[in-house]
C-alpha cells in the first residue's frame, strides 16, 4: 500500500493521508494537485506534501479522485518557505496555501443533481417544493445547487434535495471544475480548396451578389500579402468593416476556416528597450557601496532621500543580475506604484517583465505563475505587491523591497498575517539570493538592524540633479482661525501659494488622510449623530452619493433631512475628508481641473493608472488624495504640496503613530519639486510646536530615530522586544470579556508583567462583533519558539472550554 500526505486549503493544522496505487505513487511528486474527497460530500483540491508507505493511525484512508497536474506547480523551496511562514506567523499551512495560490488552482466542488434513471417516480408523494425541483429536472438534464436555490427562492435547500435522494428520485454527483481557461484568440484563413488561382477567381465571381462577403475576402488577401503573420478575426472585421454575421456565413459556406491560438493575457506592447541612464556621482558611489556590502551581507538597506534616483540604481543592479540568467523580484507596497514603475522599467527591459497583483484577473495571475515556473524570459523580472512573494521561483537571484517602511507590506486579515518584507528576507535566504531594501524613511526596525550591523547600510543624501529638498513651512491654523484668516479649510497662506503656483502653470497635490465628505454628521439641537448599527463608529457623509457610509462594514443609508432623535432640521457636518476639500476647491478655483485619488475613485482595474497618467500629462491642476499619494510616485511638475491637517495622524493611539506620521509627511513632502525648481510644502496644524512636525520641517530622520528608539527602549517595544497580539472577537460582550480575561491570566502565569491587556481597541465593535486585544511582549533573551509553543498550549486548553466555543481567536505575530 502507498499513501500520500495532502495539504488542504483550509485552516486545519495537520496534513491528511490518502491511499494511492503503485502507479500513482510512482507518478506523484510533492507540489502536484490532486482532487480528493473530504468529509461527507465535499471534493477539494489538495497539494501533495509527501509520498510514503506508512498507514495513518486512527482512521481508514480514502483514495484520491484524480490527479490534476502532469508536473508539480509548487517547488520544494516554495513549500519550505510556506512552512516557515506558517510556523513563524502561527497559522496553518492550508491558510498559507489559500493565500499563495491563485484561486483558479484551488478547485471547489460543485453539487449537481440529476433525475435518477432507475426508479419510476411517484409524483403524488412529493411536497410542493420537491415537485418544483422534480418539474425543473423534466426540462433540463441537471441542476446546480444554486439553480435549486433560485427555483425555491430560499438559501437552505439541502434538506429538500436530501428528501428527494431518500425517495430515490434524484442522484447527486460532485464534479470538480478546473477554473483556469487559457485565452484563445480566433484567427481566420482561406479554406484549402480555394488556394489555387482558378478556384479563387470562380469564387469571387459567384460572390458578385454578396458585396460584403467579397469585401472580406479582398481584405484578407491584402492582409495576407502585407504580412506573413496569422490574421485575427477582430483585425479582419475592423479592416473590412464587416459584421460578425458576414464572417460566420463565409465560415459556414466553407470558404473561410477559423482556428484558435492560445494567447497570453499579460503582454508587453511598446518600443524595445532604451539605453539605461548613466548614474550621477552620488548614485555611482551608492551603487559601488551596495556591491561591496553584498560581498559581506545578504541584506542591504539603501537609505536615500526622496527623489534621489533610487530606481536608477535598482535598474543597474537588475541589469547585472539578469545578464547572469537569474530571476529578479521587485516588490512594491501599492498597486498604484506598480503602474508607474512598469512603464519606466519596460523602457529598459522590454518584455522581460511580468506583473503580479490583486487587481489582475485570476487567469492573468495563473499565466504569470506558469511563466515563472517555466522560467520563461518574459517572467525574468516580476514586479508585484506583497503576494508576488509566493510565486514559484526556481532561480531567484535578487529581491528589491522598495518603500520597505510601508505598512501595506503587512497583511492584517485574513490569516496568514505575514509581513512581506520579513518573509522576503527568508525567501532570499532559501535561494541564496541578495535582498535590497530601499526607503527615504526606513522603518525603525530595519534602520536599527542596519545600524547594529545585521544588514548593510548605504545612504544617498542628495536629490538627483542636486535639486534642493523642498522648503517646509508649518501653518498654525488655530491662530489663523482666531484671526479669521481661514476660507473653509484653507489658510490664507496656502491659498496665496496655490494662486502663485497655478499662475506659473505648475501642479499641486493636497493631502488629507480621510475619505468621504465629513466623518461626523451632528444635530446642533440635541447633539445626536448617526452611528453604524454594526460597528462602534459614526457614519461618514459622502456627498457625491448623498449617503452616510460606514468605512468598516460598508453599511450605508440615505442622508437624512432631519435629526433621527429630535426631528429638527439643524444638521451640521463635523470634520472633513477628501470629498469636502474637492468641493471647496471647485468653488475656489472654478477654472482649474481638479481630481481626487482615494479608495472611492480607484476601484477599477485601471483607475490608478488613468489618474497617474492624467497627472503626468498635466491634465490635472490640483490632485486631492489620501495616503495613496505618499507612496513613492514620481511627478515632474508638482511644485506645491499642501497637508490639510497633520493632527489626526499624530494623535493616534498606537506606539508607532509618531514614526508613521513622520514617514507619511516626509513622503508626501517628497512629491514636491522633483526636477529643477525647489518645491514647497505647507503643513496646516493646530500644534506647530509638535516635536515630529519640527523634525519633518528640517528633514531630520536621525533625530526622529534617536528619540523614538529611546522611547521604545523605555516602554519595551520593537526593535527591543518582539510582540504578539491576540485578538478576541464575539457577538456577546460578556463572553468575549470573560474569554480574554481567562486567556490573559493563563499567559500571566508564565510571562508576568510582559502581558498588556485585555483591552478593547479604539473601535471596540466591528460588524457586530466585540473586539478585545491582548499584547505579549517578548524580550530578546526569551526564546521565541518556546513562547509560541506555550501560547499554542494555552490556546488548545482554551478551545476545549465549551463556553468559549463561539469566540474567535486570531494571533498576529509582529503586529506592526
């Protein structure tokens, strides 16, 4: 007997063993997919983990349904990496696989019901609902479980189907659907019998009464004589201005033949590569230092100020690496950034680039996956967001983590809650590859690692072309408000600069880290403001749709005319978001083109690139946006950046609030004056004497680093202590409080004062679930493995308590 251990894409810790015959055992390898029965009636796609001959203890093995792959789609190095992620971030391997594989690879079972052929059915014994299903099956051979739901207009139809099965009227079969379909492109050619000239002449004479069909043929000859390439049906239709019906009738007559060629969805179109720019003196020095650092260290941090030309250094390093035939992974935190970078890199590397992120369709992602696995030239350089880390690299030589400080590299939900930057370091290690991190404002952990010699450190202090760092001015809006010098949310200083910039034909970016029109609507008579029924937050007013929305669960309602509590019509909006700034701008600058960039305006697949292109082509004069704007974008003609209100960043209950504020404000400022002229940044605040704002205004990263590091040391936070956050959620407040207290006490027995909480977060209820957090601080000298093992033991005992069975417990390792 032979067996295979299979990993299922579900949150269970162990692998499952299935029996296979001798031939299957010889054919199967780790990393292949198999369709397997699981539970009573489910069919899952599992990943083969290992093949062996040891029967499992405690249960009878089932046999597999069928094998889905000829060769493994997952490499052994990937499996090693995923095992590390599962172990380090305390989740199951199945959850990592679900996050890593494009969903088209993970087939789901679909229940199909058919009429039973064996038994004559007695219709009189059926209930109304059963008869409806039976009648539908008279008209079509099979029904999907969703069809039954729509016929009966109810969700739970399993009991009805179960009764029909018991009565022997229907049978059920589970079929597995392979979801990935290669894109086929339709091409047209002339049928074989008409290739000789005589037959062709005859054919054209017979078509004198069908001028449109004749046109199509003439155009086909013309295209054939111009190019030796296959001619696609769309091209032929366009050229001859014919309808699809005309083509179809020619194919039906046998005059034309259609054939299909598999076509990649992810394609490069554009000019071939151009020369790589020569580096300036500062860049050359940094480039040489990076090479020297790589001789000693595998990970190097490049700390280069905004607009210092880090990308050109990356390009030079990529060029060197691909010349040796190795694969390169270029990771970015934001999809918006990838769109801008692709066009820059394509100029240099043409079609060696593939792109991989969540705005791509499933089929596009499967194609990139297959190209990387086959080590195709068109996937030698992969640009992607954090999920690109999971691709099946076989020959990875170099990883770039750009903007490494970005919180977007950390996945918060669902599990695995991994940090892509840290996981990339492990991936590079597995492949013996080098990793370069780049940032103008590195995270404290990375900078600390570089300073203490764990990573190499290279600094680039000058902007490209020796452009000066932007001049940063703090505007006290408390003072301005008192002196009546505010117009809406704009101080006279900001407006003055804006008029000046627009007169010079340059562009402006305004930053406000809140979307919507205003975060609170309040009745001035009784003080009541509408709250979300599912979360502990007030509803945000969106003027564009005239509705109130919850940004946590998506609940929305129409904007009210009068107060829900006292009925008076004295409603007032408090606070402001990007939408309100956009509205004010339209009345202040009626002749300028104004655009907004936030989650509401960038929902579509190409919406990012459209906005960025419009800004680059100077079709937009003023762009208002949330922190999407701060992510390393490179615009040539922005000379003014305005921060509408810096205070809501600073006063956030989080130990990283000051570091994040510094990074965000510094990055936003870095969008100004990137070419010849020095840019200007105006930061509006109620507290211009705040330490962080002063450090931002003089661009003093070192000072901020020293100060924050001292605070972190005193209060036992990273980089001196590791942290693990345990999040409890339940619909019942009493139960979740009790559960978290029990868990906290169990941990305190071992870790004493290094446990913080249980405490509710700033927003204590989301989607009708109450949330309570526990934080564990782990000193450097304490074993991380033993700590995790202890937490898992406590969790096991916790799961055995019946009273807490409904409480969801999530573990978040390195929760920053």
